[in-house]
């Protein structure tokens, strides 16, 4: 698989799965044995826990969820993406009641793509800062 093909896989995941909530696309794009290397200590690091984060944490809390990809860099079987996940805070979000405010979470992640599917994920984001801001009003 070329680096460009791997970037396309990552772009599809962001558009179809995170922004679109497409379970069928999620199933097609996740490798058996996927590992989320950025899962919190003690939390599941499998594909289903990643789906749960998108579908049961982000989607109910953020109306009009979008993913804007700013940059993608690929080398070998890895793709690094700088992106922003945005939406309007309309539901409970990790213990913070709806504020009606616009939310933007900046993310940098690395995905190892194997046979056109997500095999491993590492990431950092500004979620903690966003939640603190929402709590402070």
C-alpha cells in the first residue's frame, strides 16, 4: 500500500466514521487486533472502545460534528494527521452539562495502516483544556 493510499484510509475514517457515524465504514476500516495505544490506563484499547468514544461520548454531546483535516504526513505504514473535531455542545460531555457553546478539539494522531485498515493508533488532543473551559463558562 502506498503512503497516499494510507492517507486516503485515514481521511475516510475521519470523514465517514468520526464525522459521519458510519458503523459499516468503521467495520471495514478496522484491522482485527487493532490497538489504541492512547487509551487511558486501565481502559480498553480495542476497536469497540474507540467506536464507543465516537458514538456514545462525542456524537450525543456535539451537534453538527465535523472533522477538519489541516495536515497529513505519511511515511512507511504510518500517517500523522493534525485535525480539529468541532461541534455545538448540546448534551452531557464527560460530566459537563450542555452549554450551547461551540467546541473545537485539536488532535494530532498517528495511525499505522495495515492492508488498508487501522492497526494501531497514537494520539494527543486538547480535550482536557476544552472540558475545563466549558466548566468555567
